[in-house]
C-alpha cells in the first residue's frame, strides 16, 4: 500500500464492509437503515461494551494500535476513531446480513416476531407463515 494511504487502511476496510452490505438494503429491501431506532437500540449496547473493553485493554497495555495504520484521531487519548467505527460498522453489517437471509429464506424463524416474505401480511389462520 502506498505510504500516503497507509493511515487510511483501517477506514478502507470499514468502507469496504459498508459498501458490500449496502446492496442488501437497496436490492433486497431489508429495511435496516429505515428503522433507525431499532438499529440504535441493537448496536448501542455492543458499542458500549466493546469500547469499555478496548479502553481497559489499551490502558493496561494488553492491546495497541499501529499509529501508521490509523488516522491519528484518538478519542479520550486512547481509542482510535477507527476502532469506535469498527464497533458500529461490523454489527450493522451483521444485522444487514441476518435480515438479508430472512428476506431470502423468509420461512426461517428468528424469534423476534417480525414476519417477512410473501405471507408476511397474512396471519397463520389465513394461510400465512407462522
């Protein structure tokens, strides 16, 4: 990788993750981005736990980040902005992937009470999916 781009390598990986999962929203209509409250309630606990975990590990020198691979924007003097974004981007990509599978395999029960697929509007009594 050219030296001038090296500080953006972590951001590049995150951008790749987002760009490869975005078509799931656009073409399969998974509605992850259209339900921001639900998305935030799902991602916020993950971000909180892993940020605290990272801060602990960094402050105790169990974990570090190569400054040549990050932009140098550090939160609280310890956490690179890329790491915070990682804890947001990867769970969102995971949720998008799960929702895409649910659209394609609509009969697959997940247990959250949301029905997808061609029978989503019909109740089981009407011949729809349970």
